């Protein structure tokens, strides 16, 4: 009777597969947007959002808070970046809801992420909310 002992290579490959399966998903802190995208979002924000939300960089928001203060964090804790994307896409701007293109929405969300000091990365934020399953802030 012959028993086969797995080789070290087989064991390492199997271990690597297990590690790959348990790798945690990305979060909003992992660089989901590119700096140029946030820059385009800043220009668009000034043009389309400033009148209702005030300066995103203001220490105390003037109207509707979009920074990671306790109000914004509590509202978005445990919710996905895709949910924020959908809200912006469908409900904003208030005076012309649904008028933003997917690219404009992605740029604005990237700017909001940057304003909340969530790290930038090498790739632009996708233009489809289905790809944005990362939690905005951890619960």
C-alpha cells in the first residue's frame, strides 16, 4: 500500500489559496479614488453643490455636512460607498436631481472621500455603484 505525502509546494499553494479566500475586502480607507478624479470632483462641487452644502473644507459645515464629523460619520457608518454614490446620482443636486452623469457622480464621491481624509490610490473610483461594496466608515 502506497501513501502519498503532499509536497511542500502543494502545501504552500493550498495555504496561499486559503489566505486569498480569507483576505478582508477593501474599505474606503484603502484608496478607492485617484487624486485627479477628486480634483475634477472639487471643480464640479464648486459649480453644482456649494450653494447647498457650503465649503467642503470648512471646519464647521455651513449647511448639509459632508465631512467626517459625527453627524456624517453616524449616518454613513457601516453603509457602502455604493450607497453614497447612488444617493448622489439619484437625489443630487436638489435643484436638478438625477442630472449628474455616472462620471460626474464618481468624481464628486471621490472629492467627498478626499474631504473626509480617506486615502487616494492609483485607480479612479468606478462609475457603477454595484462595484462599490466597501463600507464608508467601519461600524
